[in-house]
C-alpha cells in the first residue's frame, strides 16, 4: 500500500466529516487507506465514524478510545495500525488540495533520505501559515505566551524562530514542521521510533523531527504542495487555562530532554 492517512479526532465531528469528504473529492491517484482515531469524543463523532465506515470505497480502520489519550498516543496508535509505505498524519481542520499529496509522494520517492515532508499551509484568508520553523530556544515559549513577546529582542527572536526571513515559495530543508500535516516514511519510523509519548499534545513534532535529523534523515518543506489549515492555536487563549499549562509542561519536557538546547 502506498499511503496510510492517519486522522486523530477529538470532538471535531463537523471538521472530521468535511476532512473525509475532502479526501474523497481529491481523488488521490494512490493506493491508500484511512485510519481514524477518536479520543473519547462526546459530540457525535463516534456515531459518524461508524456510519462512514460502511460507506467509503477505500480501506478504512477506526480506533475508538474510551478516554482521551492525548495527541501523541493517538497518532502512535494509528502508526501501529498502518500498512502504508508512507504515513500522512492529518488534522481534521486541514483541507487537502487536489494533487498535493501526490506531489509529496513523488518527492519522497525521488529523495530516499527524506524522512518527513510538510506542505505549504495557508490560513483561511489565503495568507501563508508559518508551518516550518527553526528549533526553539528556552525563551521561545515564554515570548509566545507572555507580554515579553512585545519587546524588540523578543520580536527578533520569534521572527527567526518562525522563519519570517524565508519567502515560503521554495522547497528547502528545515529544522521541523508543524504536525498538522506530515508525510513520514515508514522505514525512517522503524529506525527512529514513534512519537515520544511523554508529550501529551505539544512539542512531539519538534522532538520527532530533531530525532530524524540526528539519525541522518532529512526534514523537508515542500512549497509546491499546498493545503489549507484552519489553525486556532487553542493554547494561546489564556495563559492560565488547561491547554496552556499542558503546553508549558510539554515544553519543559522537551527542553529537559535536549539539555535546554
């Protein structure tokens, strides 16, 4: 099988329905399967998944968790169940444009040392989303979550982190890619390992890309493959809410693991 599309859902029934419809309409010229993992949604997602399971013309697998295991464990469940040569981890809020997945697939076929590829992502207003970044430093999450981010030094640091000096119109090697949409080579996963389940919701994509680089693999941003991402950054709503606390804790785990580099 060419490709396994892995979608993790948590209370995003309408987005999930739209995502699955969009994949069908993209008419992929690949042999692929879809794997949906649900993290104990209570919005009718489970019923939707069971309904869709009998309607799709492609191979479809579902994993229905009884509790919310978090993003990382959920994605790892999908990876373990996947049969594809390449694995596409896809958020329900990503809109796949026709031909984009095939372009990434062909690129990876032609570049065997590339482990991870991410497309150019657009915001709903068609502006380019910052989806490829340099590795963060210890102050990056502080600048992004506190008023300190308004300081001139902080703005300069964040601009470098977000690669604002890059026009995002060219293919290039990058430090890491946003986990909303990644195509990963199964062979590379077998050698480097799954996502680190110490991270509940954040930093697992940064950590994974770093591990691929250290193992001799490459991470690539493919500008010619385009998709839309309705990214909401829920962790930025309130510095003291639950998701922000998870974000901070996951960040501390990341910097502790990598000796604050």
